[in-house]
C-alpha cells in the first residue's frame, strides 16, 4: 500500500489515464444517450416546404378581409390539400379556397390559412362528392367569419432550420429531442462515442445473491446492484459479474476475461489491509493479469482504500480498472468521486462531475471530522424556513427539534440536514440522502448554521 494521497491527486491520475472511446456509426435507435463525434448539418430545410399549421382553408388574404359573424366571406371550395402528398391541390384564385389539413403543402396562390373553427365548416351548400380516404368538397361553399394576415397559420420553408445550417455539433449529448431532430433531417445513423461497457465485480465469500437465503455470516450483495445502477445512471452499459469468493486465482480468471468485453472494470471489496483482501492479492505478484494496478490510502472518509490502474487484454486492449472499498457507503461515495468522472470521460462527455452548490448546515449538534481527511457526509436538502425535523443521530436514528438554520433565522437559500452518522455500512441512510456534505481536510468541526459545500446526487449539471 503506497503512502497517503489526496482525493484530488487520485482523481487527476484517473482522468489523465482515461481517454474517450473511439467513435462508432450507430443507428438512431441505439444512439440515445451517446455523444456525437461529428458535426451534423441540415441537408434540406426544415420544414422542407410551406405548410399549414392548422386544419382549415387556404385563402387569399384579400378574399377574407373584413369578414365577421354578420358579414362572412363566402368562398368556393375547389378541392382538398391532404397531408402526405397525393394529387397536388389546385391553385387558389380570387373568391376560391382549398380545404387543407395540418402539415399539407400550401397550395399555389394561397397566402394564409383560416382555421376551420373560424368557418361554418363548409356547410354552406353546394354539391358534395365523397371519395375514399375522406370527404372531397367539389363546388361547395364555406363561410369565413374572421380575416387573417399574410402568412398566418403557415409554417414557412426553413422556419425551423435552413438547409446547410449546423443541426448538432460534435460533443452534443443525444437526448430524445435531438434524436428527433436527426430523424427529421433524414439521418438514419450517426457517428457517436458509444456508451462505455462497465464490468461490475463484487468480491467476498460472504456475499449471497438477493432472493436467496443468507445463512450464518452471509449477507446479500448490495454493491453489485447499486454500482451497476450507478453506472447506468452515469451513461454506461453495465453488466454484473456474479460475486467472486475470496480466492485470488478465481478472481484473476474473472478479471482476465474482461478486456475486450468491457471498457471499464469496477471491483468492490478486498482493497484494505486484511488477511482476505482478494483484489490486492489477485492483482499482485507474477501471476497477476497483464497491466498495472496500484493501491493507495486516500485522505478521505469514507473510502480510504482505493486501487487504480490498467489491465491489458490478449489483443492489446487497455482497460481502466478502479478498485473500490467494500462497505456500501464507501463504495457509493467512491463511485461518485472517481468512477462516474472516468466513465463520462470515456463517453466523451464534457460534464464529468455532479453539480456542487453552497448550503447552510441544518443540524442540532456540531459535526466532527478527522483532521487531515476530506469527509463526505450523507445529507438531504431542506427548506430552511420550514425544516423542523431535526437531524439523524450518529447511529442513523432520528432526533426531533429545530435546525440550526431555522433557529438562526437564515430563512432563504439552501439548507442541508445530515442523514445518518459517519458509518460506512448505513445503507438505509444512504438511500435517504440526495447529496453529500463536503467537510475539507483542515476542518474538524462544523457548527449548525455554517455554510458548507454539497455534491448533488440526484441530478446532472
């Protein structure tokens, strides 16, 4: 185990090692959540032609000028303009109109569209011919009760985006609306940085798959499921490897299989100084998989023992490996601080880290922190003017009473209330938290009402 290093030093080494994945051409169905690796320009204007934004009647403005309920404009209906093409609609001349559907091309000669709600719906008389696919009015009349301005209820060609314009720039995250834009301009596939494949490996002979009985000295594997979910939430494609017992040879075999299948490997457990630290044992000595992984003690709580390095596959693939502690809170905090930024760097994301904001500590006691360590306490944001729930006790129990913020009269901005104590095994407290309270290395006490920095766990930048 190397000397103690800081959180920032460990993160800097990880980000200096990780490089974005090579681009792939993916169909739109598979590109959601990926990052564009190319600039995409618009081949044809959007919309590609002038079209109606309403069901109604395509008219010349002069023919309906001054129309109202008492003196409607009476126009001859000479045809239909359905959406989806077909026979082109006839030109609109003086005193004439074409019934038009939403999205249909504006007929020649028409200058605007009168919504059907502003008319009598074409019930003014005249012969009506019914045709397959809808009613076509031939020689009928429509009464129009309101005038329109030029271009009213018309979507002009290129109104959304003109031909040749930049639709999406390289580095853009493909959200559902952006996938829709790509489809609208005719792109069936795009070059993207793919979602990183993340292998999540829990270690420990005491671990049992959820749904199975535990037995004496056994516990369910929560880390594998939590970290896989965290990887998916961060934009990765995780797969869990069944929990590996405390056997270095067995773990080596599992690790050797991952390069070529995974872009990032995450292990949990077996990185401390105990007699059964299987991850350290498997990655040390002459029988270790190809590559190099080093283990460090970090000046942080929770999550002091950490490992990082690169495994090399048989085909020369270089896959980063992050070895996390086994306690659930330690593993989750470590994921947020180190794995999430690495995963997003692989994906080509510019937003590597969770947002951080300032808040005021809402607690009914002074919080203590070990000198020389950066502490990350679980917290929950509260309304400083209304929070009267008090803080969770050091054992995770809840104490009632006013908060430091409420009694201090701050009243505005954000406040944060500690959830649970500092124990790294308190899974229920972690589930209630929506942020981490950061206590710097040089701070040993934080009084109620003190400004603190918090890491928001339930949102992206």
